[in-house]
C-alpha cells in the first residue's frame, strides 16, 4: 500500500510511480527529438551552404534537394507512428496505473460546475454579466 496522498499533486509528482512514467516518456522523446533536430538542421545547412549538392539531378527534373525535403515529411510521419506505438506499449499502461491509484485515493473527482461559476450560460453572451 502506497503512502502517497494522491490529493496532493506535488506529492504525486514526487512518487516513484510518476517518476517512472516521466523517465519512460523522456527516454524516448528526448533522444528522438535530438536526432530529428540534427537531421532537420543538416538539411537546412546543406541547402544553404551546398546548393550545388542539393541540385544534383536524381531523375528528370527531380533533384536531391526535393527528395531530401520530402524525406523530412516522411521522417515526421515515421516518428509520430513510432511514438504512438511506444506510448501505447509503455507510457499508457503506466499512466493508467497512476490514474487508477489517484482515483481510488479520491483525487481527480470532478466538481460540478454551476452557472454561478462565472461562465456564460447558453442564453448569455460572453461579454454580458450575470
């Protein structure tokens, strides 16, 4: 049984469960971000300082610059797919366990919103006072 008070969100952030979740997410996101930024900056630098390299004809009017530019989009989709897969396998189960622990301890209970909460009702404009 955990001694973490789940109604204290700062205590949750210090908990081993949260730290594991954070470490798992960061171990994937940070390295992949660095790899992609290097790839992107290399493309920009080569395009700026070696235009003759980017102008190499691959076939027809298609040059290396166009292919590498389109590869940026392909890389983005691949990274997105890899992250979704990783999150589904590793991050989501940890987050679900943490959320269940918090819910069972009473944290995360939704409070009812009333019309007196300062929000505009459906028959009231956003600039009107109640």
